[in-house]
């Protein structure tokens, strides 16, 4: 009777329902217990570990992993795992992108993904062991996915809707907990930062103020040490500096209570490979390490122990200038005293103030050096050369037997080097020639670069003209040997003018001595180049070169001896043609082609530059009209001087030209230098305003090489900055190695200006500039200056390549 009652369908159904209720009750108890336990936990790792282990071992989910989304919302990081993915050897997928696997798909869709058979699911990603079913549930809070709970099973169709609802309930609890932990962490961080800021404010202000007031760096270092000691344990404190240019390491400040080392000398760069301080230099990252870690660390990185082994060591790197960088170090020999993240942060602030103080000192020295030396060759410039000539004159007045002489040197046909090989090779050629000239001189003589391809030599304490001529012959002989520039062997030649100074020469002053050497140099060029000539009075009548060129410029304008060449301006991204820069050339009937550098300065002095600017603008707009009629829609860029821009009727005159040639104002862009803007600021500002109203682009040429660039950027409204070729010529492939170019581009972008880089001669330079965010470029890499016909042929070929 009893057996028959038990076998009825009603009893079986009741038993099944009872089992389900029992299982549900078990699950609810575990979920309730999980919620209670999570309330007690205050660490993300502990929370995720507990959830994963509960799912795997209490609720029967044999394999469970929890992935948290990182701050970028682009990557999922596995924080906890139980079952087959609970690995100690860092196996499996520790990180997943939002495009990877069912987990990534779940996070992207922000909904539960139930894969009954992973063989039929395109998103399945094999992790540690193959699984045939997978259930991924997003942990969502206020619409934002915080994590994904992922479970896998070797059996297909294992997970059911009940499993899904269960995981979704747990995901809701986990979302609430993670959000509360995040809120609590933010509050704690805010409180800690406030307290820390109050603690540091006074001390850091004191260091900052002292860094600008201290004249003695050793006193500044000592003061910094006192302040740091008041904020943290720092009886053992030192500062190490390394000079990249000299490859030297030294310790300007060093206090150590236990060590026997007293670094009072300069060390070679080899110490950087073997010391703990050197490791921080090389990695350029802070290092905080305890004694237990030090022995292994020394072995792994093949370092040596210098002095006594510390219980804790903290070093922070800093940079000062382009070539000097350093490390600030504190160390403890007491086992119970270790440094924490707050100490590291404090020392980082201190390092920055040390860097600022050094920067000020180094900047003053660097500015002084730059003011007196040529930036390319590092030789004395004209100002320093004149100063040394003046001092030599004073010495000769005290010691008449110490005669002196000046040589003026101009390289023959240097322009051909630039035109043939580009300015990068030309600059390297000048550097090599400078070294060759230096080798022909005595240690007491002064070699200077006066500009372009012109050099000057001051010879002091010479016996007579025979000694001077011997030096000149030695220079001419040395330059007969080819100069090696990379893989090129280039022949150099120079014309030398000599002015010999005798104390009783009437009216002879330092400036006159140099002028006479210059006159003698021009005579040497007239006499066939590659020779030297000594000044004599007969040369004076033949030299009024400036006046002569001025007269010839007037004739050249009347005889139409000038012509224009056109160099393209190209978009670095996509290589689209933006326009052409019009470049003036002088085809002299006797001297041949004369570059603008040789006649524009004289034209500016004589005010003929205004007539030349009008000439160029007329020719350029006539050519622009021809191209515009042919369907070409690019602009022509023309250089204009400050005197022309400041003419009261300049804009009206341009309006008449546009009307005459029937072209829009957008066909023209004007290139100005910083110097041209300051000649008449009020008139220049008014002209620029009118020009921009008409749609004429305004480009600031040679940016960074002239006056106070930042003040003029705020003073005038411009459209484009052109980076001078001097900043481009020595570019490396590393985009982080060009702070000046990077700063100019960032400044331009901040002011919503476009950027054109001049003098691009290699593909590598183009690529680096493109990565830095430069918009356009021009240079030999794209095309040399072209005639109007050549420009159109080049344009057709370039557009064909783009298609």
C-alpha cells in the first residue's frame, strides 16, 4: 500500500518541487551569506576572490572568473578566478580587450550572454581548457559596466535560465559593493590628499622660494636637505648629477651617516652601468626598494654594492636642461624605517624644485654661451670675435711687440653644396670645415663664424706678416684635402683676406681692421678664389660693394633681371598640394645667379626692398591669374618685408592688383618675419586686419629665430607658423627628441594656427613631423624651387601619384 502511494505521479511531482525548493532555499541562503560577507570586506581583491570562490564551490559553478574593466574602459583584467582558471603560473587570459571572447562581447553589449554550445558561438575564446558551454553576466551600475562574471563548463547545455538569474542576482550585489568601495576610496584619497597638501605646502613653498633666491647651489642643497629631514627620515641624503655632453657623474651634495664613501670627485659614465643610482639614471623611473629585495635586485641587474647595504633605498630622477639630469636619494640603515609612496611623492616634488634651480643656473650659462657662439658650429660668433679683437687691441697698446692680425674667410661656391646636396649636408660641411680650420691654428688664436659661409680668425702675438701668410698657406693647403661628410667627400676652397695691425697705423681701430680684412677677401675672390690677399690702400678704391650692389639692384629692376621660382607646400598627411612659395632670384648679366641672401640685406638698408616686394607681388599674382584660369586652386605665398607692410597704401595697392588680374584674394598668402612686424606695430596691425578680412592668409616665417615670439603671437592675428629650417635639419627619428619643434607645434595648435615646416629633406623628417602634429611642409624632399612650367609638370606628376 505504502509503495504504491509513493509511486504515484502526484508524489513524484511533489518530490521534484520539494527538491527545487530545497535547492532554491540553499541558493538564497548562500546569496544572503554572500551579501553579508561582502559587507564586511573593504578590498576589491578580497571581494572578487570571495565571489569567485562562492560561485565555484558553494553554488556548483566549477569554473568561474571575474574580470574588472580598467579605467580606460578598453580592457578587462582578471582579478579573481576559481576552478581551472585559478592558476598560479600566470596562465590563461589575464587581460582581454573589449573585442575578445564572450567576456568582451558581454561587456560591449552590457547584457548576459548564455552560450549553450560554444562550438556554435563565434565569440568563444579558448582559455585554459576547452569548454562547451559558457555563461557571462555583466556587473552594471548606473548604466556603466564595472565587471563581468564568467563561468564555463565542459558539458554542452549545462547552464540554464536559473543559473542566469542566479548570476544576475549576484552581479547586482557585486555592482553595489564595487560602487561603495570606489566611493569610499575616493573619499579616503581626497582626505589623504588634503592632509598631505597642507603638510607639504609650507615646506615646498620654502624650497621653491629658496631655489630662485640662492646664489650658491651648495647652500641651496643644504637647505633642501633640512626641509626634507623635517618631513621624512632623511639623515642620509645625496644628489647625483650626470652631464651627457661630458659623460661625467658627480655628487654636488652627499651626506651619509654610516657609509665610508665621500664622493668628491668626478666619475666616468661606466659607473651608471653598475650602481643603484645609475640604474635610476638609465631607467628614468623612481626606485623604492628594501634590503630583502636588494640582493636579488643586484643579482638580476648585475649591480655592485657601493658603501654599506641600506635597509631601504629611495631614488627619484629629474631632468634639468637638454643634457644634464640627476637623481635625489635618501636611504635608511635602520630595519624598522622604510619609505612609502608618500615619501616617494615628496621626494619627487623636491627633485622638481632642484631641477628648477639647476635649470635657472644652466639657462643663464647656456644663454650666455648662445649669445656669444654660433649655434651650428659652436664657434665664437661676431659679437665674441669683436670683443676679443678689442681686448687684443688693448693688450697691444700695453705691449707693442704683440702685433695682431685678422683673417676674413669666405668659402668658395658653398651655395653649390647646398643646392646639390641640401642644407643638411651643407650644415655638416660647415662644421667639418670649421674643425679643419681649427687644426691649422694655434691654441691662442680665435676662430669665429660670422654668418653663412664666412669665418674670421684673430691671430695674436705674431712676429710679422711672414708668420700670418704662413698660416694662410697652411689653411689653403689643408682645404685642398676632401672634407668627409657622411659618405660624401667634398672639396672645400676659401678666399682669405688679411689685415695686419701695427700700432702706429693712423686711425686703425678694431672695426676698421675687420673691414679691411673683408675688403682683402673680396679682392681674393676677384683674383680667382682659393687664394689669400693682404690688404693695401689700392683695394679701398675698388671696394664699395654695398653701394655698387645698390646701384646694380636699381638697374636690375629696370632691366627685369629678376625671376621667380616656386617651391610647393605639401600636406604631410595625404600629400595634397596646398600652394607654392614664390622665391626671387637675380640673374646678373655678369655675375650669374645671385642668391637673395647676398642682395636682400642691402636692398633692405637702401629701402629698395619695397620696390622689389612690389615687383615680386606683381609677377606672382600675374602667374597666379594664369594658373587660376587653368583651373588650379592653390595659393601663392610671397615674402614681404616690414617696410612694405607698413606702407599706408599697401592694402589698397593690392586690391587694385587683384581687380586687374581678376582673381580672388584667397590666391595669395603673405609671409612675414618677426622683425618685419615690429618696424611699425600700429600700421602692421591695421594692415594685417585688412588683409585677413579679404581672405589673405598671413604666415609668420622663420618662427623661433627672431624676437620675442610669444608676445607677437598675442599681439598680431595670424594664420600659419612656419618652423625655421634650422630646427628641422638635425632631426632624429625619435619624436620625443625635439622639444622645441614639439613646443612650437603645441603652441600653434593652442592658438588654432596651422604649422608649416621648412627645409624637409628626408622622409624620416617628414614622418617625425607628421607624428608631432605638423600640418604642412616644404623642402627638397618634395621638390626644389621650380620654374612656373616645371611647377605645373611637378604638380601633374604629384597628383597622378596620389591617384
